[in-house]
C-alpha cells in the first residue's frame, strides 16, 4: 500500500468515527438520555455534586453527569442485522445483555409482558 493510500484510509476511518460520534450524540438527545427499551436513565450523577437542577436544561447535559450506555443492534448481527446506523440504538447494559439475540420487537414484547 502506498503512503497516499494509507493516509486516505486513515482519513476515511476518522471521518467515519466522527460521523458515528455525531449520530450517537444525536441519538442520546433523541432518546432523552433514556434506554431505548426500558426507558431508564442511561447516565449517572457523580457523587458529591449538589448543584440545583435548572428546569429548562435536562439533567443529562450537566457536567457532573456521566453517560452510561451501550450500543444495541435492533436486529441482532447474529440474525443478519447490519452495522448500519439505523439499526443501532442506545440501551442500558442490563437490557443489552437480556435482549441477547432477540429482535427489537421481540424484546419490547417481553418487557411489556407482566408475567415475564
Ligand atoms: Zn434498559
């Protein structure tokens, strides 16, 4: 591989990562900082911070709040899901591991089943 080719590939990689980062940030806002499935908050408030909340600013944007989410494939890769952005949502770690290879709809049905 030529140096030029190598630089081009590096550039493509950085470009992809930046686009992905932006997509994930937008998604985090769109989901209001909550898990796509169970709707629990996917951020932790650091200990010792007692700043009073400001009503017009959602808590997830405070500097003492640390996002805590995982990427989940709505259609699992194991079931021919893709790595396309549209197939990715942000989920809490317990949901991600509980969902396993279920599809988005299967898992949502399971969550809403009171007998589960
Ligand atoms: Zn969850």
